[in-house]
C-alpha cells in the first residue's frame, strides 16, 4: 500500500508543480509560490515513505515496564489532600433542577420518543421538556397540559 501511495502521490505533486509553473508564466503571481511548494510536497512524501519502509521497532522499548499513572491530571509526587466537600444548601433552584435533570439522564429512566426527545422521565401526562412543565416543576407544582 505504501508503494502505491508513493507512485501516485509523488508524480501527482510533480504534475501539480508543473501545472503551477505554466500558470505562473502566464501571469498568476501566486502560482510562483505553488510551483515551488508542490515539489517540496513530493520530496516530503518520498522521505516519509523511506522512513516508514525502513522503520523497525526496537524490542527493548517494548520490554520495559512503564510506570502507570492514575490519570494525566494526577501527579504521583503530590501530597494527598482531603476531598472537596460541597454544601448543597448553597445551590440555586436552577442548579438543583439541572442536577436532577442530569441524574435522571444518567439513570436512563426516560425513553426518547417524539413526544419526549430529550429522554426525560415523565411525571404524569405532561412532559418535563415542555416549557410549561419545566416552569411548573421549577415552581414546585404539577406540570400543566
């Protein structure tokens, strides 16, 4: 596959460079840049092909055990700290409603249908994704039909 790409990409780039030379000679000043750029692409393609053909993995790189990290955000030399405690009394009603919405979505209790496109849980005949239902639930009442 790499050989096929080489014999198609390199001549294609050289052909495009030759075409840009003719365009540049006919008065297109930007084509002077392109007439130099396309042969550079052909050389880069040939160099990449050469590197991929002659690349051999070093077995010693695979034999070394790598130190496993818990995540990219965690450094192993950090001092462990106490977890952050969140006071739910400081949450606004909008944030509480949004968190309940996220919990309902993660629990998968709602089914996505034409009448319930967001998959919200249905509490009675009205759906929570309607504007009236969302306002009524935020106010603590039952959604209106």
